[in-house]
């Protein structure tokens, strides 16, 4: 792969490159970043669950604050990686690659836009409706891979659709982002037929041509021509690392604020990252003597841990630069960091799964997601299926114009319902559910 193609500034959906206004001093990638910041899907993230219930007296992370933090970490990773690989770049490449911090930050901003309400349980609720609910009846009317799209709803694939699909009344190319930014968002460069055990994939069948066009423009090679699996865009590894660093570390901080984990337990989890680093241990001890506020102590340690992991991930990228650019690298960056850090990360992950993600407050959100999204899908899917009924007409009138399907067919009708429901915020989904069921007028 080569950076000239990988950092294409051509905008998706535009036949030819459009010139910026003379007063616009931003680069094309900075324009991408700003376009997302001011978009409606990005704003809606403020009312979408990250892990814990949306704020009461304690303000924990939602999808919006998480995405902003991931973008900040992603920008740091981009800058660090550039400084590390600069010696092996040509003069022309240096000019191009200097902007990868903005490209990575943009992809980080967008990485959760395709997620439905109620976190990962929302994904499972949508999948369950088509696997076990009334939506299962569609199976005999669509292709096997289209059915896989529906029974394995995937936020990453939904992201590509959200940003590139021409919804009703919208312009061609969706948000018309650069090919470079879009390519950096494709975490899984294959379709649902190749999703494997983890059920992750990068695009729905509705975006099959879009995906192929992106790979062609960015000159990303096939790694398995029979299965249609491509190499990842090199910058995807940085986006993935930024996300993993943030959610692993920030979920523990939130758990401490909510009293799910003790102050001492979280402090020790963070201190483990500095075992054997005498200089850092001394600095930390001095700071914790001065800073006595519990929340500030955790915030300080959290910042130290993130900084250490960012440097470690950037170093792994630099060490594996040739294989990453060749498309043969096949690992998360954080899996290859030094053993002490890797062990500390694994311990944090184990604690999170045992004590945080199984906490009653989290489980209740997941159960609510199943019931509320399941009911909404049932109502709107039946309305699309039987549009001639008076009740269906009333239900269909609630679907915004942009989500109304103008392409006939079972799969596209199901897709339009999923587009509508997955785009809801938690709050809107709850309110609409109550109103439709007559619990609230």
C-alpha cells in the first residue's frame, strides 16, 4: 500500500474534486472532522448509553464523551506514529503523512455513530428480532448473506451506511467525506458471510459497491480473493487502539465514581501499569501525596496510564510498519505491547467483565434495550410489511422521510426499519415505546 492512495482527498459521491473556497484555510481532513462534529448523528450520541445508565447525580460517559476522548487519544497516536516512521518516508510522503493525526481523530469521532440505543444490547436486540422474532419470516425471501446482515446487526457496518448512503431527500454520497477518512473507519474489511465467531463485519450488502469503490480508490489489496477479504487501511490499527485504551481505562474510572469498584481497587489496577518503572513510581507517589481528592487521584492515574499505552501502541505500529503497509499484519497493536503493560491491560479487562459489565445497573439497561427495541421493531416492521392497514398507515407516518424506503423489496424494507430504530437515542426510544404502547400520552 502507498500513502498517496491511502490518503486520498477525493470525496465520496462527487464525480470530481471540488475546490475549497479561497477563505477556507482548513485541509480536506480537517473539513471531514468539522463536518462530523456538526452532524446530527454525532449530536445524538449524547443520549446513547456507553456502559452505565445515562447521568443522574454522577456524570458518567455516554457515547458522545467517549467518542471525543477516543478522538483525542487517536490524534496523539497519529502524531507519535508520524514522528516514529518519518525517517523511512520520502519527502513527498512526509507532507502527506503529516496529517494522519487528523484522519485518525476523524475516524475516532465517527467510530460509534452506527451503534443503536442501549449499547451492545441494542445490537443484540435487533439481531434477535430477525433471528427469533417476527422478522425471521423474511429469511425465505432474501439471500443468505442479506439474512446474515440482519441476524448479526453490526454497528461498524451501519456506520459505513450512515455516512455514505443517499437517504431519501439527502445528497448523493451521504456526508461526502474523503475516501481516506472513510477507509480509516472500516475496521472489518469483509461482509457478513466472513464474520466468523465474533460476528463482526464491515459493510451490509446495500453498501457492497460502496465498499468496493473505497478499496479501489485507496488501492487496498485483497488478502483472500476467494472470500473477498481485504487488508485493513493502516490507520485503522490506530483507531482501534485509541478505542480500546479509552473504554478499558475510562470504564474503570466510571465504576469507581459510581461505587461499583472501590477507590483502592481502581488505584491498584492503574498502578500496576508502572510496576518496575522506578522513575514513574516516584513521580506518582509524590503527586498522590499532594493530590488528596479521590476523584482527582484517579483522574491523574488514568491520564498517566493512557499516556503510557499510547506510547506503547505507537511503538508497536512503528516496529511492524513494513508488514502493516504490506497488508500482512494481523493483530491488535495492544496485544503486542510489552508484557508488563499487556498483563495489566488483561487484568483490567477481567475485572471489567467480572464486576462492571455484570453489575445490576448495566444488566437492567441491557434488558430494557431488548424489550424496547424488540417492541419498536415489531411495530414498524409489521407496518412496512402490511402498509395497506389503517394502523400501519399511522405507524408509517411516524417514520421520518429520510428512512422511508424508496427501493422495493423485503431486504430494503427491513433495512429502512433498522435504519430508523438504530438511529434513535435511548431517550427517544423509551418515549416512543411508552407512547405507542399507551403508557404515556
